[in-house]
């Protein structure tokens, strides 16, 4: 006797590959893509901000701050030990190096003789190096410089630059400013002498 | 996601405090003196000047206690500092590195039984071989349980 079935068996419904694991993978990919999208949009928005909005209080933020290059260096007036003021605006047309240092900063003192050499070497080409002291005590600065004279001008910060430049994350911090008054680069910490000279040569 | 989280942790550590203070509680008897053991942890690769640096322009590590009625700071027991030579210093400097145990001697006066939080400040200035961080004054809370003498 031949049997015939009244209905053909329903093929088994295939389960999605990996089941629940696959769903989590999809969710993870979407989340990562979302984060990348958000980060890119924030970076693009930041690059479109006006230069002065970038500059305020953020100049001395980490060296990989992509918004620093090309930003006009905010003007400031700082005094030397003898009280003579120095205005950054008066140095337009020069290549300016701002070396943030302090008498209690050992690594800073390694760089200071290099800055003296570089100032002497490139003075005629328009290099101006300003040593910006973060010391609280003018006497400490005076005593240190009497024992270790430098060939460039030293000015006293006394937190004057905090509003526009922010506080240094560490010392030494070096800012390189081009002849047009915009930032070229920022270096945090002790750097190789040749690298410091290369930064100068690039903008001379 | 894990990689992004790790990057965030690394980035945060770069700007985080170089010195961490482990919170601790001191139990002492009324009208008695006891020593609270504060543990300072200096981040690897950094040092802080000792409480008696060799050069007067170096910023000494200091601990102070805000006045609190009924309590007296009797003294501080600093550990032995390390004399260490660095590339940037001609002579060795007197520094603290790694784990720094600081003993804070306190006296609890009369009528102080109970729990108290004493407010102190730790001032230090840290450097690595390449970089010096600005001086820091950080608040440190001392938790004290005073029991009957």
C-alpha cells in the first residue's frame, strides 16, 4: 500500500548565524561606528571655531592639540626682572620662542644653555627667545640667572598668561610663533637640542 | 569598545595627579597621642622633593593640618629620603619616590569621643627626567575615631 502524506513537511526555519551572539556583534559595530561619527563631527566642528575661541585658555593644552597650529598667539605684556615690559605684539615679524621654565625645574635648566646658543646663532635672522619664568619668587629667578646667565630675555609670568594661555601642564613647555604671529608648534617636556633647532629653522 | 576605554584610561592617567594618597582611619584614645599612617604613592618615573631638599629654591614636600578644635598635630614622621642624581642636577637631590609612608602624630583632647574628619593639605612638586609638573597643594582628609581614654 502506498502511503501518501496529506501535507509536505515544513522545512526547518534557519536560525540566524550565531543567534544572540550575532545581535551583540551588530550592536557593538553600530556603537563603535556611532562613536567614530560623533568624534569626527566634534573635531570638524572644533576646526571651524573662530581662532580666538580656540585660543582662550587652551594654548598650553597637550601637544597634540590640532587646533594650535595657525592660531594667532594672544598678545601679552610681561615684565623683565628690571621692570621693563615686553609686549608680544611688538615682536610681530620676528620668530618668537616662548620657553616656560622655573628655577625649580631641573629639565628646564638643561635646555637653557641651548636656548642661549640658539639665540646667539639666529639673532640676526630675527629670532627672539623669551624665557617665561613660572617662579613665584623674583629673587629665585634673579639668583638663578646671576649664577647661570642667559643670552635671551627673561620675563616673569606671575600667572598673567593663565587667562589666555592656560597653565602649563608641565615645564619646560615651549611655544614656537611664526613671523605672522601665529603658532607653529608646541613642545612639552625636555626635547632633543637638534629637534628644538629644527623647529626654529622651519619657521625662520 | 574595550580599546577605546583603555585609551581613555591612559589619557586620563597622563593628566591625573602624580601623587595619590591612600585614605585611612585612625583610632585613638581621648587625651592620648597616636600616629596616623598616611601612604603617599608617587607615580612611577616621577619623584617629589623631600621635606628637606638640598637647594633652597626647590619646593619641599609639606603636610599641614587645618586647625580643628580638640585636636593637635604633635608632629610628622617623614621617611628617610633618597639622595639621587639626575641628568639635570650636578649634585644629588633629596627626593621621595614610590611609596612614601608619612606618620601624622595627633593628640585628641578631652570631649572628642566620636568620629571626626580632619582636613589637611599636602604640598609637593613632582618631576620626571624630562618634565616638571607645577607645584600642587592637594586636600587630604584624615578620618579619626576617638574612643574613651
